């Protein structure tokens, strides 16, 4: 039996390191944060935080804030929201409550970032004629 040895290449090609896996970035655009009593928003943020990078912008500070909340920014105007978006660079915009539709839709239109909006049946009460 004959064995033929192949010499190792003089300059082997470098091995490419695997790129780090980045979590999708979701920006919550909320009317108020961290508002006590808004447990649905709080629970959703905590549930997503394990799989997504979460950013939070509130249009105004909470009237009754709860302790232990995540970091957030206040951005009351469209230019302030746009500036905050640049630093977080989200993949998706997310809002709660039907009255936020106009704001999040405009930000999405200007940036091209898709959005989702979570509403509750009580949001439609504001649409009823008086």
C-alpha cells in the first residue's frame, strides 16, 4: 500500500468567524411610560425582552410611574422621535392603543420601518358617537 502525503498549503485561507447573531430591534412608541396600571404593556415588554432588543419612547412621562421600569426616552414631537430613532435604529415599530395610530403611521411612512399596533376593545369606545 502506498501513501501519498499532500503538503499543507503555504498560506491557508483564513477561516471566517461567524457573524454575531443580532436580535431584532423593536421600538415601543407609547403615549406614557412607565404608567402604573398598564400591566399589558409592561408584560409584553418583559415577554419580548429575551428575544428582542427593546427600545422605548414615550410621548410624555407617566402620571403614576411604577418602579423597576426599563430605560426610556421622552420625545414629545416628531423631530424628537426621529432623532431618538436614529440612536436605536429599530427593525420594527410597535405601539399600543388606537389613538397612537396617527403617530406611528407617520413615523413609519417617513422611515420605511414597518409597524404593529396593539389595541383593545375599549379603544373603540372613543369612536362611538356621543
